[in-house]
C-alpha cells in the first residue's frame, strides 16, 4: 500500500519535510539567545524581587519568550528561577528590617505583629451614659 502525497489546490504536491529537519517553532531559530550578561542582570533583578512583568519590560520581551530563553539556558522556566533566587531578596529585606528595628519603635512593632503574633493592647474605654438627670447624680 503506497501513501499518496497531499496535493495543493493547483494539483502539485506539498514539499516533504526532511526527516532530519528540526521544527523550530513559529518564528524560526532563536536569533537572540539570552546572553551571559543579560542572564546575570536577570538573576540580579530576581534578587531584588522584581516581578516577571517588570523584568520582561526591562528586557523588552514577552513572558513566553523569557521562558523559552531560560529553557534554552537549561532552566525550567521563570517560576523555578524565581524560587531559586527570590529567597535571597527576601533574606536581604528581612536583614534590613531587623537592622532598622534596632532604632525604630515602629519597625519593631511591625515585626512583632507580623512575625511573632503580637498585638497592641487597647485600654478599655469607660463610657458613662446619662439617662435622666446629670452626671452629678451618680
């Protein structure tokens, strides 16, 4: 049984793809891979907790393109890279908060509330209700 080739509307056959030809996607082969300097800048932006949208705006590429470029460099995607390096940014921020808490009462209260579950205790207010008469009658 022989396979009949698909034909165009004019009756000519479509060109067969070579078995060794690699499909490269809708835009072809990557023209601008993520350079080492750009990759280092990307890691630096993640360390200061920039969002994916901010990074894509700076690098002038879409989120999908960024994920493709990262995959070409061996990373799974942006989320995995962010999980790997984003913690360093949080650690730096926490260190700065604790340094500031040494001199700032407000920062100490903020850290106590959010990390230690502390609350500010409000003094109960005393309310006097006068129904008939004056407060001197009490």
